[in-house]
DNA sequence: CCCTATACCTAAGGTATTTATGTATATTAG
DNA sequence: CTAATATACATAAATACCTTAGGTATAGGG
């Protein structure tokens, strides 16, 4: 997979996963995406954590830290604002996919 | 349209258009994309020209300048190397679309 | 006991964008 | 005729996101 194509879609992927699965923690997101895409998408931690913090700072995500034995996990949830913005983000992504499909598979006349 | 999603796919779009339509000039590419996507994708000149020059420097595109009255146009064509690389780029894009679709529209069980 | 997996994080550097600006010719509307 | 818009190229500064590389620490399997 060409990793360049991935650029710009990470935020939407995170929002969509949280929207579908409820609270998730960072590492869980990377693994979920890996499984769903048969390892085609590998979200690096250097991209993921800054993205999560960005979305949190924008008020789209809330966090809750849970202790699991001696470890901790930071669970991320969509805020009200995050839920509202998510529908626009998903629409934008669907529109993007439709249009890129038109270019990649133009109707044969 | 959220322009962030567009990031990273410009090179592939250029290569695909040249592959489908033969030689094209920069402005023509922006207009073609605009028409195909009903104005959803607007390729800015600040993104387009550096991209064209980049692809030319990589040896994927050749240019030919033509005079049209007192004006000139720079037509871009795929080189042999560009044709070879294009199939990989198009495959990568198809794979990207498939996987992003899986995330955006997971099967309902 | 060591390697791998789990789980968080940040910093430096690279690179593709946006935004703004510049130049010039052609065409259309008033 | 002249002003605005369209055509057509281009670059530079700023921004934003990503990769790569590193750091810390616990858990579990061989």
C-alpha cells in the first residue's frame, strides 16, 4: 500500500471507529484497523497519538483512563460535538470516495 | 468537500488522467477534474504545478510546449517509466479505496 | 531470561498541501 | 472600449500531517 494515500483520512477513520464501537483506546484502534484491512493499513503510533490529542483538543473526543492491573489505558469517546461533526466528516469521506471512483473508473462510452 | 482527504492522491489522479486522455496541460487537468467531480475536487494551482514538476523530475512525465497564438501551453505525457509505475499507482489507489470502504461501511452482521 | 506484544508518549525531519502573489493573453459583458 | 473574468503558467511562505526514531513500562510465552 502506498502510504501517501492515507494522508488526511486518519481523523475520519478514528471518528468512524469510535462511532461504531464506542470507547476505544489507542492501541486498540491500530489493531482494529489492521484486522479490518488485512494489514493493508498500518497506523503508526507517531501518527495516531498526535491525532488523538488533536481531536481531543478540538473538543471532539473525551478521555477516560482505566487501570488494568498495573497498566493503564486511555479510552477515547466521542463528545456531543464530536458526534455532531462526525456526520459531516463521514459524508465528506463518502463524497471523496465517490469522486475518486469516478476518476479511477470513468464510465466507458 | 473536506480538502484534507484529497491529500496524497493528487499524483495518482494526474497519472490516471494522462493515462486515459493522452497529453494534457495543467489548466486542462484542473478543469477536467472539476467537471468529472461536479466541482467537488478543486485542484489548486499551488498544488498542481509543483506536483507536475515533481513527477517530471522523477522521470514519470515528459513535457512539450506548444504555442497557441501568442500563448503557450505545456503538455504533459507519461514516459515509459511513467506508464510502468502507473499500474502500481492505480492498484494502490484501488486497494486504498477498498480498505477505506471496509472501514466506512463495515458489513452489518 | 529474553523476546514479543501491549500501551502510552514525543521530537526531528520530510513533504505535500494551502494561501497568496505574480505575470500575461483571451474573451465576454456592459 | 474597457473592465471583469477566464485562460495559463509559475513560485514562495506558512501550515499540517506524516514517517522515522526514539523513550518508558508492564505482560506473557518459550
